[in-house]
C-alpha cells in the first residue's frame, strides 16, 4: 500500500469513529451527517488512484 492509500483509509476510519462517537453522545443528526463522509472519502481516494495511472 502506498502512503496515499493509507491516508485515505485512515481518514475514512477516523470519520467513522467520529460519527459513532457523535451518535452515542446524543448528537444523532450530526453523527448521521459525519457518517456520509466515509463513502465520499473512499470514492475520492479511488478517483485519485485512477487519475495517477493515466
């Protein structure tokens, strides 16, 4: 794995952890909002990787 891949995965994981924390701390709407960042971050990472191959 390249450094770029690790950064993307770490960002997605931290977003997931933050959303779970917000959900269980009572901020359910904010937790849901942050949870939709996870797929967006992963898709952005995939996009960046495909752009580098061309």
